[in-house]
C-alpha cells in the first residue's frame, strides 16, 4: 500500500516573475515584413530604368519612409510582451506600454473565438477589457498554459474579482 501523501499532486510554486511573448505573432510580423520589403524592391525594379530616373530623391525617400514605417509597426506588434513582477503587470501592445497594479486587475480571459487574451481591469465600478497581444488563441495549449500561469500569479499576488461578475466586463 502506498502512502496517500505520495499520491497527492505536487503543486508547482508560483514564480516571482512572468514574461510572455507570442511566437506566432512575431513570426507573422517577420514574414510580412520580409514580403513587404521584397515586394517593394521588386516594384522598384519593375518600374524600369526610365521611370526610376525620373523619381527625385525626396519622392524616393518618402516611399522608403512609408515602407520602413509599415515594417516598424508590424514588428512592434510582433514583439508585444507581458511582464508580471513586483505586484505590477506591464503590457506592451505594439508601441503602447501600459502598467496595471495587481489591485486593479480582476482577472484575465481568453475565450474561444477571441484572437488574444484580455486583462479585466477594475475601473469606475466596472470591468474594462484591455488587450494582451502577448497571449494569443492561435498558440493553442501554450496560450492556455500562459493564461493558467498568469491567473495563478495574479491570485498569489492579491488580485481579486470580489464584487464583480463576468457580465460586468464590457
């Protein structure tokens, strides 16, 4: 007969910090950036030498500026991250950086049909959903595991949804 204590599932300790990014989002951003750059170079070559010779340097610089701007936007979205440490959850979605104290967070959700997860933030007596592009439904089991770990971390650090229901989230 085995000891019942040995059969009890071992609970993993909650890590002090969490850091997540989305590999599918980064891969998509990199591939689309390469496609945009290659298409732009092919389009420039396809214009022909006669037309390229008529383009002034300010016109070419403007075209390059917009191509690089679109690449920068795509890569910034691909590099979206979430950090959780010291009672603060920091979310970078593209160029936007937001910090939320654990006391302001009621939970995190990733429902079937949602492209990415959302933090439920307590604001003015209601719950507001704030996107977290670093955890995406496309990740499958990896995304679900991130949600479970983030929920454990939030609970261990004092986050509570007391006084709110799921219907309160907009």
